[in-house]
């Protein structure tokens, strides 16, 4: 994924950070700020505390 991102950034004339910023600017989110494409992902449960 890193190679893909670096290649995409270079081909658009952006830095890696610039590419990430542009992707985030364009990302659709729901009313809770969750990306709309993440609807099918489960929230990670908290790991049990020990000690």
C-alpha cells in the first residue's frame, strides 16, 4: 500500500502528506465522522486489562 500511495502522490505532483490531506478532504463521512465506506467494519473490542 505504501508503494501505491507514493506512486499516486508522485504522479499528481503532491507529497505523500499532500496526497493524504487531499484524500481526507474528499472522504465522505457520516454524522458521527465515520467514513461511509467503513459501515461494514466492526469496532474493535477493548482488550482485557491485566495486572
